[in-house]
C-alpha cells in the first residue's frame, strides 16, 4: 500500500474482458472495466484516514432552448472562486456526499492557481494542504 517505502502510488484497477458464449466470442474486440474512484477506493488506499473526501471533475454541456448542443466546458482542475455553489457546478462529490464540505477543495485549487498563489509561497502552501510525502 501507499505507506510503505518504495510502494506504488494509489491507482485504480483496469481489466480487459471478452464475452464468450459456448466458446464463441460475442463481444467483438472486448470490453474494459474500470473500478470507480469512490469511498471503497479511499478505504483501500487510506484505511486510517476517515476524513478523506473524493471529488470528480465534470465536463458541462450547454444546450440551446431548441435542444441543440452549443458548447462544452471541458473538465479541468481549476480554481472557480470561494463560493461553494460556483465550485459545485464543476465538481461532484463521490464520497461524504452528505457533508456538503467544499472548503478543502476550494483551498487546494486556490493554492494551485498561479493567479492567487505567488511562486514564492507555492511549495509552502501545498505542504500545508497536502501530505506530500
């Protein structure tokens, strides 16, 4: 696991499967399965950390009143201000959903943003927020 020197960094699992019925392939080239990054993933990699929160970054599609897609805001890790309602538009909580806790994510994205964190303070701010070991 991740607390052992020389151990791998956390990763999701990925499997390649094919559908065979009575010895015949029925799935073409096959399918990929991915384990979701969620509270099960958190408990596996960080069993001692019950305060972990996982968010997913979401792309947003824009449609006209006629139902035609007119734009897309691509998913990206970025600072979207200090109002959790603005942040909620771009991120989706996948663990601890009922906590409605957005301040750790806001603090991290603010620290990562070159517009809000000078180069001289960057490493110090990240070390205050993240376990960089």
